[in-house]
């Protein structure tokens, strides 16, 4: 197994890690209520996904804190 001969400097480590970037979340509109929601998940405002209603996915005012 290969082992590095020297410690990687902070500058080299941070330069390499500077390319690790996150991308913005893709949003789609809910066909039922029209609110923006993430794809392939139940709508947090109305709780529907693919024509079905999921009560556990619906956001409440108390839970949003």
C-alpha cells in the first residue's frame, strides 16, 4: 500500500478542497397547490405526492420552529 513520504501542506490541502462546492437545490412546483417543492418528495405545504396524500409530510406551525 502506498504511503505519502511527506505531510501535505495546509495550502495544498485547502487548494484541493476549494473545488468542493455544493449546488443549489432543484425546485419544482407542486401540481396540487403550486408551491415550490423538491422533486421526488411529498409537498411540505399540502402533503401530496403523485396524487396521494401523506399526512406525515405536511408541515405544521409548531414543527416549523
